[in-house]
């Protein structure tokens, strides 16, 4: 089975799938949109099933869109899916609850600059806290570090990504959420996942001039190829 994960220069919706694949020991290729399609994004977008990325391409044939669907597929491939329909539905609810953090948190970190960044950062906080409280509430129903089990599942990695971005934007945000801090530490203490987190492109210049360090070179975040700049 050949897996290609197609995305852009952003620390956003391709993170959780990669963490899950590293955890499960599943091999994949990560390609930027322009590398895979050999075209600029504006020409690719109209051709895609949901007109956005990430996209998981299986065996150069099947295109899976939508990050939650991608997580579900990888979870099944890894044999980590739960067979109880009730538990599966509850895991799906956690995934959707975590996805509630996506906007505008991810774009603020990856793209907003200057006054726009400061204004959006202040405006987001009350709503973000409410969404984090929902995840904290879900964690309160278990004594495990993870949402459902003593081992992480797709929903744990999905939640990790958005909570990690929340922590990056507001450094002390989890002081009142010890269970969330415990979840983040538990995920970070898994060797292959930690290795991925340490080695992935670093996001720098948040709020000023966001860039990803890819193979030692700082590239502006975005949907465009900047290899030659
Ligand atoms: N619901 C989708 C959202 C995907 C999404 O918002 N993708 C953004 C990047 S994070 C995108 O493709 N932006 C470019 C565009 O919309 O043209 C998912 O969960 O995968």
C-alpha cells in the first residue's frame, strides 16, 4: 500500500495524520501540492473532491479528503479502530470537538501578522477556552492519560495538534487544565511521535512573518511553491 499525504507549507491539518502514521509505523510520502500535482494550487483546487487539502492518495488511485476521514482511514489501516459502535461514536465526537478548535486558531498561527495577529489573538481566547473546556470535560470521564484507553487513538493525536497550537499561541493557557497537560505529555513521551515532533519543520516568526524551516531553509507559509526564492 503506497500512501502519499499532500498538503501545503503550514503547521495545520497534516500534523495529526503524520503523528498517527509515525505512531503506527506506517510509511508514507509527504508531498507539497505543487510537487505532487506539478501545477499551482489555483489550477489544482477545482479538480479535488472537496477542493481543499490535506489529501491522502492511496496506491496512486484513491483520493481521501477531509482530515477526519483521513484519520479514520489510517486508524483502520493501523488496526487501532474500536469495534464497539458506541465507543467509536464517542471517539468521533472527540475528533469533531477537537476540530472545533481549527478555525481561526490554525490560520492565526500560520498566517496572521502585525495588528491583525494581535486583534485576532485577543478576540479568539474566550471562545477557544470554551472549546478546550469541552475536551477537558471529555477527558474527565477517564483515568487514562488519553481520551479512551491506556493507548492513544486517532482522536488523541487530532486533539493534540489543536491543543499544541493553542499552547503555542497562549503559553499559559493550560494552567487550569492539568488533564490536558497530562494528555500532551503522554503523547510527547511516545518515542516515534516525539521523534516526529522534534524533526518536523519548525514554525518560526509567528505573528510577524510566519515561516517553516524545511531542510534548513526558511519558507514563507502558504499554498505557493517558494523553493526558488
Ligand atoms: N474540512 C477540511 C478543511 C480543509 C482546509 O481548510 N484546508 C485548507 C488548508 S488548512 C485549504 O485547503 N486551503 C486552501 C484553499 O481553501 O484554497 C478538513 O478537515 O480537511
